[in-house]
């Protein structure tokens, strides 16, 4: 209890102006120390902060570097096929179709593939067939999202394929912004910028507004020019049709967005990000649902990135950049989280909270850099809203349970515990290889 009280005293000290001098002296001691744990945490913080700071400096002082490159790879007013796959999406499919028709680009076709729904999804979607720009395909079996998207791909006639989720809405101008990077004939796919539509619902969605701003808008904005994108999210990505068909579409088993992204990388296609191409999506509004979602995402990360497509690290086969993408995922999504967990157990087994000053300085450094990152995200991407900046001191506590669930999910996947997930129909799961 004495150590816990000491930690809390250090934690709250910056809120007391009288103690700021003492905290600065502690920080000075730590900066000149040889404590490996402190410097390890500082290096991790720098990895997640420096790219965003450099991005902002580029945005301010050399904005031309962020301009979309010009080229001859984009035909004039190409036909765009919008493929929407959904199951029991009756409450949202009409809004999605309407927002697509009103997005400001007229040379498009909408293909809705219903994945054997038990609600009125098909009836609601068919109302829009009278526009002449919407086609509805009703599957007789539950095929899963990748299988349904493949059906849509066989029906598509466009030069470019846009794949959004059925429960999203598109912001006007999105198609033009997504098409622009395809002027470079080497670009095979472009991902949209995901924004949280239900951000004001409760504290869970407010935190996710900040999270999407940092991990989607900012992260993909600096990764894309370096060709380091490792995922084109299924909630909103556009593909060059020839690239999709070159790959044979989606793998109907473990073949959603991550798998297709890595296969495009292996084929040598460039991947880009369109900041102004905005897709509005609803995020989980209950923390339990959020943890369940992140568990599924993490298990799929291990399934696809580390097992199925784990040969991406062969730089002599797929190039140095692809090997760098694999290494980045392995170190920062697997190795460092487990090292952090080991550190927690180490301190608990030796002398818990024996270094309250160290823990406090790391916490306030994290909070400070989060505040800076949120300001940068708002300046460049207009998200999160400024009134959300007060969440920065609480953000580490929001993320901590998520990190624990992700670690547990990775362990379960590495140990091959309950590999199947209802996301893939059982009849399809039974006939695919498992890594």
C-alpha cells in the first residue's frame, strides 16, 4: 500500500503547481540515467510519435510533397463498380445505397450481394433497382463476406472496384478523391479515410474517434507515400479491376481485406491513401462489443499476416519494403506488447510500484505526446474534434484493456485454441487449410 500511495502521489503531482519543479528534477535524473526500462519505453514512444511530427512538418513547410502524383494510368471518367456485400443489413442498406448515388460521381454501378439474410435486406435494396444503377443478387447460401464480394466481382463491369461496408455512408466527392491516385499506373488500390459516424453516442465511441484519427488518418497518411500500408480496410477501399482479377478476387476462406492487401503487395502493386475520401462508419458503442471486435481483428492478424502470408519477410522474393512491413508488424504488434506484459509481471514479482517516479514520468510523457498527436491529426485531417482533446490523459486507460485482450487473443491463436470464428461459414472453414 505504501508503494501504491507513492505512485499515486507522483501521478497527481503535476496537477499541483508547487510540485512541478520536483517533477522536472525527477525527469532530469531519468534523462541522465542508465535505466534500460526507461529508455526502452522512450524509444517505443518515439517510434509512435516521430513519424507524425515529421508528417506535420512536411504538411506545414513542404505541402507539395503530399500532393497526388500525376500520370497516365487513369482513363477519363472511368466506370466504377461499387460492390456491397451484407447479411441482415436491412436497417442500413438503404442509407448506404442512397449515399452512394448522391456522392457526386454519376458513372457508377452499385451491386448489392445479399449473403442469405433472414431480414428484409433484399426487399429494401430492390427498391433502388428502378434507378437503373443498382443491381441486387440474392445468394441462396451463406457464403461469408469474401465469397459474396467475389460474386459481386463477377458481375462488375467497371474499370475500378470500390468496396465499402453495407452499414457505412459515403461523403460526397469520395469517388473522385479515390480515383486521383490511380493516375499512377503502378497503383493497384487506394483506401479511404474512415471517420466515426456515432462519435457523440457515449464515452466508448468518443475514444474511438480519437483512436481512428491516430491509427487511421495519421498513420496511413505517412505510411502510404513510403508504400508501407499493410491493410486496405473492407469498410472503404478502391481497386484497379485488372489487379483484382489478376489475383482471382478474394480467398473465400481467410481472404478479407488483410489477405487481399498482402497479395497485392506481393504482386508489386503500390497502395495509396486518400485523406479526403471519407467513409462514415459506426463503431461499437459497448466496451464488451469493442473488446470482442479487437479480439477478432487480432486473431485474424496472426492467421493471415504471420501464418498464411508469413513469407512476406523474404526480401529476396518480395522486396525490402515488404520485408520491412512484415518486420514492423512482428515487432510492434507482437514482440513489444509481450515484452511490456513481461515487464509488468517482472515488477509485480519483484517489488510492485518500486519505481513510481519512472511510471509517472512515462505516463505523463505518453499523455503529452498523445495530446500533440491529436492536435496534429486535427490540423491535418480535421479529426478528432478539439473538444475531444481532454480525453488524452484518460486514453492510456481506455487502451490498456484492449492491449490485454489483444495479447490474450494472440496467445490463443499461437496455441491454436478455438481457431474457427463465425465470421467464416463452417462449411467453408471445413475445406480450407489452417496455418
